[in-house]
C-alpha cells in the first residue's frame, strides 16, 4: 500500500470508529470508494465479512427494485 493510500486508510478507520459509536454494539461498517472505469483503484474497508457485505448490497438492490 502506498503512503497516500495508507494515510487515507488511517483516516477512514478513525471515522469508521466515530460513526460506529452512534450504533448498537456489534454493528458492522463498510466503506466503499469507487473509481468508475478504474476498478483496480477502488477502495474497501470493512469490519464485516465481504460475503455479508455483498448480501446486504443485494438486499438493498432487491428492496429498491
């Protein structure tokens, strides 16, 4: 991980902790940053299992269909 990405990841982690403080214990958080057209530049940080994250996204998609 390059230095700029490492700094970004550290900042994201601090904010994730602050956000989670507003939710019940055991809540999970996921941060996704997409770069359309540049899939290798996408960023994902999560305290959850990625399969569970994908399932949550699918539930949201199904709910809006």
